[in-house]
């Protein structure tokens, strides 16, 4: 995963969007690790909670833009200089789940998939989806099995169905023989 591997401070009704991981320039911009850096969620200024690792919370407004390479650069309202931005390093970006845009039927938010049972088309249990790593062009699902964990690329060719009502992900029967 590109970015911090930290436990989120998000509650049941919230979702973590990422962390402030660096500084950019001298006018208070920050480098942000977003779990979905392709999202246009911050194209316009949004309200969110910044959460310090010690639990302190601050309500702020932030916008973001793409930076060089895979960077995302954030502008937090009333943060005007580098020294102010430096104090926000390591803070998590959290929003209420209700603030997330609606998705079409074939898309899912990561938080909706965590803790779903993973089974094959034959009904054989693979495990429970515990983590999603966004390390490149394809997300990697980390599924906890009774003995270990397996890594499954989130590719349409392996995934038959995501059923949020039943709480499961169905994989093609031969999913593990493809890699």
C-alpha cells in the first residue's frame, strides 16, 4: 500500500479517506495519501474531520488537486503557511459515510467490502475480506483464511458477485489457479 498502514479512527458512521503525509511548497499545502487518489470528491471544498493520532478532532474545509506523479495536494482552509501545515502531518481525513456520493450498482466503497465472507461459486469458504490495499492499478484484497491470509487481485475476471445484502463476495471457482 502506498501510504501509511495505520488503524483508522473512523467510527461506524464514518469513513477514512486517507492521511496527511507531507508538505508542499510554502503556502500551507499538504501532500495527502487518499485511499482512492482518482476520486474527485475534493474537487470542490468539502467539510471533514481531521483526526490526530491521539484522538483530537478538528472540523475543517479542504480541497485537493492532483500533483506530480501520484501525489495529491490538499489545501485546508485557514492553513496559509508551511509551519501550520507541518502541525497536521499524520492527521487522518474522515467524513460521515452519508457525505459520500452515490455509486452505481457495479461500484462499491472499500468500507462496504471489509468483513464480507469470501466464497467460491461452489459455496466453498475462502475466508473473510479484512483489508484492501491500493498499491497500483489493481486493488489487492487481503482475505483472512483459517490458517493464513491470501491476496486476491480485485479483477472482474475473478469476481462473480458482490452481494452486500448477503454479506459475501463470490469468486470464480478457479480464481486461485490463475496466478
